[in-house]
C-alpha cells in the first residue's frame, strides 16, 4: 500500500503540496527522502528534494528570460541561470544584454503584487548576470546646485526612479535605484546560495547617452594594482579600473534588512565616536570571515566566481601601492559597519573600497565610493584625491578631488 505525502488531495481540485514560507522554513530531510515535493509560498514555486539539495521544478513553456513582461524573472542572474538550465548557449545568453524585464520584489517575496519593469543587464562581464541597481549622473548633480549630491536615504533601499534603469543614459535625475535587498534575498536562493546575492560591480563612463558595456569597460582584468587613468572605451572614455568588484558583507547576505540603513541607532556621524575595529578588504582571511573585499576580476563563470583576485591598491587607486591599512573598513558588527558603511564618526555615510587612516574616519582616492544622507541629515564634506573614483560626489564642488572621475556611475549587483 502506497503512502501519499501531500498537503491535500481533492478529486475536484487536484493535489496540493505542503507550503513553506522561504528556505529557512523548509522541512528537515535526509538523503533517504529524495523525491519529496514542497511548495515555496514566498517564491510561488515547487521544489523537489534530490537527496542533497532542493531544486526548483521548472515551468514548461517559455523560459523566464526577461524578454517580455510575462517572462520577467527576479534578476539578471536568474535569467542567466534559467537560460543555462534550459540549454541556451553562451551566445544566446549574451544576446539578452540590455533592457530585460525583472521583478525583484515579487520574486524575493517582499511584494507579491509588484509589477515587472525593465532594467539594463550586463550578460557578459566576468560571466554576466549583472543587474543595474544604482545609476548616478555627475553632470545633473552639478547643474542642479548639488541638491542632492548623495544617494539620500533611498539609495539601494527603494525603487526610486527605477524605470530609468532600463538604459545607461542620463535621464534628468541625480540617481536611480532599485531595492538591492530584494536582489540579495532572491539571488542567494540560486545555486543553494553558493554564488548569488553576493556581488557588486562598479563602473563608469563619460558618455551621457547611448552607452553600452564597451563604454564602461576600461579594465583589462589582469592586474591587482594598476594606477587608475582615464582610458578610451568604445565611443567615450572611462577609468582603467572600471569595472571593479566588491562583495556584500556576510551579515548582509544572511539578512539584508539593514543594508545601507542610515537611520539606525548605531550610525555615528561626526562626533559620534570613532572605532578601530575593522575588517580588511585586501586580506583573504578577513574576506573569508566577514565577506567584503575588493577584486579586479571574478572569473568568467557567474556560477563559480573566485575570491582570489584581490585588488591590492583599491583604497588608494592613484598609486600602485596602498598604505598598510588601506583595505580597512569598519567591521560588520561594529558601529556604522552594521549598515555596511565603511567609515565612522564622520559627516554623511559612505561605502568605499578602504580607509586612509587607522581610526577609520575617511578615505583617500578610493577606487569607488558611494555616499548617503546620514542619520543627522548631513552629507559627506571631504575630498578623495584626483578624480579617479567611481560613485558619487563627496562634497558640493566640481573640483577633481570632490567629484567622481566620469559623468555616469553605475553599481550592478549579482
């Protein structure tokens, strides 16, 4: 006599499988339980246990390749993963580069009624699968009297002007952003959490309209400590370290709710108290323990990225050698580090590639830096060198030491 392991059997409505709200709620099973089916009520998908891992039961019919609103997926990485599973070639996947339909909020489970929208996806660089998540226009900020010149509190935490992310162009706004927390939450379900929901790519170009991947690719992905210079790229110029890469801290991958939260009680601002407790973006042991890190490449397989290509002068990109403390940032369990900010006890909030002193209170020529309005309403009011940075302004001035090196600045996530 057989056993039917289902939630409900109905002669008129069919079979209903047990519902579980996200991976943390999945049942405990062993290798002897291979074949069990469950329904994830957050992702609205069926999963089968193969004896070692839960695998999504793919829909028959069209692959969710982002080509139409009906075929929207959760992210560029999900498009890559699903197309790969369907047998698509590398050329087929790269052909999806450009605007694709995605719906991170729905697929992450944060908003089941959210509507899909188009976002520019890089399906080539270092394996592809990159979702454009923040775009910042230096020229608009300067022509708009620096109001604002940071990402404000919405940066990376909301869907603000997000329809503008369908292209790489200047769209008459200081910045455009999606809620990166949804990308982390959903992407880390891909591949059993081994490669998704972990990575950022930082890039820039001087072209305000019609840019593509060629215009932000100045890096040759072959050196850990090249001094950054302006470089011709496609029909424009970029920086020679564009694109470069970083990794979310492990506490953010586990629970991204406080990612770049400027209003948390632990955010210090100027006068809030300094700390010397750090993690090191250029130390492999620290990266293993806490995540983070700066990288000049990741490898060509999006589903098997490497942490070995550490960028050894990313905190002081205008020289080939960082200070001995260059890779240090506030540790993920300390003060501003709990929101994945790099600096404490300073005006504004900032995520950057490393500090310029042991008190973790500033930076000098970082490869990338992204600034926010902070808890007390302040923005950054300090400089970073000679205009070779990717990201946002860190002061209300167009001086080279205060502005990003190129007009358009991008953060992609994977």
